[in-house]
C-alpha cells in the first residue's frame, strides 16, 4: 500500500472501530437504564400486592 494512503486508511479503520465501540456502549447503557426502571417498578408492584 502506498505510504500516502496508509494514514488515511488507518484513520478510517480507527473511526470504524470507535463507532462500533460507541454503539456497544450505547446498547449497554440503554440496557442498564431499562433494568433500573424495571427494578424501580418492582417496589410499587410489591406494595400493591401486599395491600389488602
């Protein structure tokens, strides 16, 4: 590969890898938020079940 194309190719590859990592971290953060909302919804559900 010509030297003039090595740096742009490396930067393009780096950008694609960073985008893939950002997508992964975004998915993980979204999952954690959904899990926290679900856990918070268990408290009122338990209270409503216990109330007679």
